[in-house]
C-alpha cells in the first residue's frame, strides 16, 4: 500500500499488489490471488487524475500501479527505469 498525494491536503491509499485490491467491478473473471496489473474490466471507486511532476501530462493514479515514483506518469517512469 502506498499513499499518493493528489491534492494540497488529500492523499489516496493505493494498493501496489494488484488492481483487484482497489476494484469495485460487479462481475470479475479473475480467479485466485494472482497479481493483476492490467484489466479491461477494472472499476475504481472513483477516478483520480494527477499531473506528472516532470512532463506535466495528466495520468490516472490507479493505472500507475507498479510505478517506481508515484509522482511521475507511466511514460516518465519508463524513462527512469531504463
């Protein structure tokens, strides 16, 4: 679990283990305790967008699950990990 700052005084707790931990989909076809990083049926409780601190691009916080730095968008995180 990680805390991501999404506002001046607002933090969001995001599970880094699997998207399923933060999902509220009515019907799920996933079985067992497998780790899920991408899912077309994923439904978050609410959408949270954040602006990347490096490039300024808006990104959805829940889909940035495996990011090394939660302040950066997926593209900038990919550049950092190379």
